């Protein structure tokens, strides 16, 4: 399964302590199977899209 995460910084390791409590679904590391959704978020922040293969 390929999952995508759009971010404004490079993610080398998931650290939930850096996530915020008041996001849509609470504290977490949000990912999607939809490349275009992650890409749109990522490019709106001016960075390259990051992906993880699981």
C-alpha cells in the first residue's frame, strides 16, 4: 500500500509529540491514499511531496 503525506517540512520519523491536539481528528499523523490530495496540500506549502511505501 502506498500512502502520501503532504508537509511543509521533511519528515524522517513520525513523532506524535509534534502533532497538535486540535486538528480535524485529534492528535495524529495524517496520511492518504489519494496522491492528488496530498500533492495539493504539499504544493500549497511550497515543498516537494513526500511518500511512504507500506
